[in-house]
């Protein structure tokens, strides 16, 4: 067990994984625990968070599950109440929940638009507004919002792209609003990492190879790449880093479309 987050209390939303394996939230929760944090695993599907708990317990880490829907204010308040009751404080919030949403403004339904905005944007706002007073009372903390490179490289996922653009704006606004309370707020913009969700979508090996080639590094990203960035941003090593939008994408966003990059949708 390392100690970059020793004794810290961290909440990770979407800490389960909708398919077997390790997604961004699960990987982040596992690394937080390995680095010595007490980790509150929030998911609307308790069973999926329990699986993460089992993985952390196998490594002798400490975690606790709260079943909650982060689009509901009462659930977010309950997450905070249960965390404070169990651990007495909150130092880290990883706003990881996000859902996809493809289509153009012409062909999407209003329901899809509303749902993507509610889950991806309102959910982060609600979790943050309930956590921040507790964090501030402890002298500060770190909030990391999981965005996407789709926020700056749109590709036919207009509801998703718009929601993640709002996450970027929310991040810089919160960074300014809460800096005086000692709270740092940053965002991670993952590229097309290979998660269980992507695996279960039936992606072929050829498609995976094309994704890998889309990055100048020529390799595919994993949820662990996202999670290590989350560890840094949550840790005291990032004490002077706030309001930043960190691409974790192997350099994909540096590439020009004219070079044939990005032939498939990115999340
Ligand atoms: N997978 C990728 O390639 C990729 C790329 C860029 C960004 N992202 C972002 O990373 C984040 C995590 O993606 P993932 O693919 O690892 O996640 P995922 O789809 O596996 O979901 C993680 C968990 O979130 C939970 N969840 C969903 N809605 C919830 C709600 N309303 N309340 C509580 N829990 C809820 C699910 O139950 C699930 O266990 C998202 O914000 C996503 O937009 C993913």
C-alpha cells in the first residue's frame, strides 16, 4: 500500500462498472484505496459497487458502498451524511458518472437531451454542492470532474459533447468560486480508453487497432491511465493545480483529422 492519499476520505461516483472488468470509476477507486484513502463507492447499482468493494478488500484497502442516484439531491445529501457519519470528513470527490448520447440536434429526442444533461452535468453539480460545505469546513479538498475529449473534438455525439463542454465550464467556474475555501477543482478529459463498456459494445480487434493508431503514442489507453491522473489531481502533489482540463488521451487531440485520425466516435 502506497501513501499518496494516506488517511484521506474520498468519494467516487459511478464506482461500479456496468460490465465485468474495470472502468474509469472502479480503477480510480482501487488506486485511491491503494494510495491509502478511505473510499466511498457511490453507484446507482449497489451490486456493481459491491464488486469494486470486493476488489479493494482483497487488497486490504478500506471502502464503503452507498447506493445512490447522483441526479437526485436527496441521494447526494445521503452520500455526504453517510460519509461523514462513517469517516468524519471529506477530502476528495471524483465526479465520475457520465452516460453517452449520440446524434445531432435534428435527430435526437428531447428526452435523450434532458437525460444526458441531467446525469452528466446536473449530477456533478448536485454532488459538488452537497460535498463542498463539508470539504470547506475541513479546510479544503480536491474535486475532479470526468469530462471527455469529445468536449473539444465533436464527432456525432452532440448531446454528450455538449454535456462534457458544460463539465469543462463547470470545472473552471467551481475552481474560481471555491479556491478561497481551499478547494481545487480540475477535470480529466479521457480519450477513447478501452473500458468494459467499450468491450461489451462488440468492438473488433481491427477497430481497437485503429483507435490505438489514432494516438501519436500508437497505443490504446486504459482506465488505469485515467485513474493515475485522478490520483495526482487528488493528491497534495497537485496543491497548486486548479481549474485545469487535463487530456489523458495519448496525444489524440494533437492529431490532425487530415491525417485520418478519428474514424469512429469518441466518448
Ligand atoms: N469509456 C470511455 O472510453 C470514456 C471516454 C471518455 C470519458 N469517459 C467518461 O468516464 C466516465 C466513466 O465512464 P465508464 O465507461 O468507466 O463508466 P460506466 O459506463 O461503466 O459507468 C460507471 C458507473 O456509473 C454508474 N452510474 C450511471 N449513472 C449513475 C447515476 N445516475 N448515479 C449513480 N451511478 C451511476 C453505473 O451504474 C456504472 O456502474 C464517464 O463520465 C464517461 O463519460 C469514458
